[in-house]
């Protein structure tokens, strides 16, 4: 789905804005950042579902082809209908973001659009491929052979992953600009491939794709966790809801430990390439040897230095070693980073509970964890995953401030200098509120149109549910 690579610091101090002839007023500058942050925060969850839901759908349809179980087929059919609705809404919100890049940040687009424009063009191609095959997949139910229909869903998943990856190259370029030279303030010697394949691209692409799959998996599973809680209170067992929970939750559970590894990779990359952002993330105020690891009220002496270098006495740079005008708002970055870590660990623990129960079931015939407390936590997992993703993006992009292109262009140099930007923010808030209400209404109507499916015998030990 179409996206964009800028999350402005919505909580940054206004004193970061430098008044200059023709510059936007502090109020308009802050409004532009808030509008971009809000619209991207709205869109990124839709984009995550657009990446993950087709993959979950194909997993269900693959199980249907292997087992002939109509429950899997019905789940696949319903999930792809929901994906179609959210794809359309995501297309709208992504288009808004594309316009905002030009209307809110013309200095950025005018100067560097030729450098990263190829990535957006490729993203557009991937987006159209995704849209075409999603239409074929939705229309092809009961019109194509089962295997041919399954095959039409594969390009939807691949194109969604490619679309997200191309957009990430723009964001990674903003953090590690490459593929051009600045001569007297003018961009020359543009190399779009070098811009796309910058050092941050592999790190951010892997981190985002895993995060998207996790978010989608836990959001979808949380819906069925609520239904399972209702079934539990009613004293019945609904296999449809169990399978509907098991497939997406298993995807999220598999991605959770992988995301921990990807997150560690990302933090090490930031330490080496954006030390000021790293200092803000970890709350390193002063340059010191043997830096402790701090989390909330806990502190482990020398641990941060050891984790990064295997030397407990290694010296790490603090925020005080950088000019005051080049520092990001430390409290925002630190808080968002801690929120992301805390929620990530909680989701990892929940995934471990699920994995342990699965292993015990295969080994000893124990049941999967349909305990009400597990289901209550699983019902919260979707919201937790979404908040963790928003916190992660805030950490990444606010940590880059005051730069829109790291070390090259400051954010206030890119903003539209015309007055009245704050009125655009008011309009966007109203429009997006209407869009959100309409989307929820349509999804609720889809849920109410659920068709009952035949109930098969209880599956043998070791099968998914």
C-alpha cells in the first residue's frame, strides 16, 4: 500500500523552529508536523494489515486445500473480503500522504525528489499489481479451480511486501542519505539505485515487514479471542473461532522472536550510524565509560556498554557531546522507545505461552491455552502490537529530528512557508474521523453476515486446533 517516510515530532519543542524570512510560523510548522504524524499513524496500521492479512488468508486457504475442511475456506473468504475493504481505505489514506509530501514539505520534494522518486514509482507499480490480483482473487471465488484461485493470491502477498519495501527505502534514505552530491546547494550526480540500496535499507525493511506481520496477526487474533471468551462464558466450544484465532496468532507468535533479533540489529545500526539518536533512545545524557542499561526505574551497571561492545567499560557518547541545536527531544524518543520495548517483551511472553502449550499438546496431548486469562491477554494483544508499532515509528523519526534528511536538511527548511497550514490539520481530523467510522461500520456489517459452516469432528492431537 502507498505510504510515506516521514513521522514528524508532534511533541517537539517549538524552540526548534528558527524564524527566518519566508519561513512558516511556529504554529503552522507544528501543525504540518502534527498532520503528517496523524495521517501516517492512521495509515501505517492499515498498511500493516494490508501486508499481513493476505498472507493469513493464503495460509487458511492452503489448509483448506490440504484438508478439505470448510472452516478454513470460510475464514479465507471472510478475511480477504475484509482485506479488500481495508485495502481501499488504505489507498485513500496513502494518496493523502502522497499529496501531503508536496503540500506540506515542498522544500524537501523540490530538492531531493529526483533522488528517491524512483522508489515511489516502483512502489506505485507494486501497488497496482497488488490491486489487480486482489480483484481477481475476490472475483475468482467459485469461478476458478481451487488451486488456480490460490495461485492468484500469491502475487497479492508478494506485491504487498514489495510495496512496503520500496517505501521503506525512502525512509531509510532519509536516515542514511546516499546517491547524490550537493554542489553549491544543488543536487547533482543522482544515482537512484544507490539511494534505494543505502546502508539502512536492509535493517529497516526487515524490521518493518516483521512488525507488520506481527501487528496484523495479533489484531486479527484479538477479534477471535473476544469471541472465544464469549463462547467460554456460554459454555460452548466453537471450532470456527478457535481456528480463526490459531492461524493469525501463530503468525504473530512466530514473528515475535524474529522481531527481537531484528530490533537488536536495528539498535546496533543506530548506535554506529546515528549516535545522537541512540543516546536519546537509551537515555545516555552524559558521555561515560561503563554506561548502565536503564529501563523505567531499573538500572543495570555497565550493561549497555557490554551489550553493544562486549566490553563493560566501553565509553558511549551522551547527548551532551552534541550541539544543543542538533539534539532530538530526548524525553519523547526515550519514552516511545521504552513503550515499544515493554510491549514487545509482553507480546513475546504471550507468544512463548502459546508455543509452550502447543509443544505440550503434541507431546502429552494437553489442550491449547484456551484459559480465560490467556484469551483476555490475547484480546489485548492487537491493540498492544499497534501501539508498539506507533511507538517504534515515533522513536525512529523523532530521533532523527531536527533533520528531515539526516545531516543534510533540517525539517524547518522543508516545510511550506505559506500561512494557514493549521486549517488543513482541522480538515484532515474531521475527514479521517468520518473515514474511520465508515470503515468500522462496513467491517461490522461483514461480521454480521457470517455464514455457518459444517462442524467437523474434533481434530487429532497435533493438528492446528
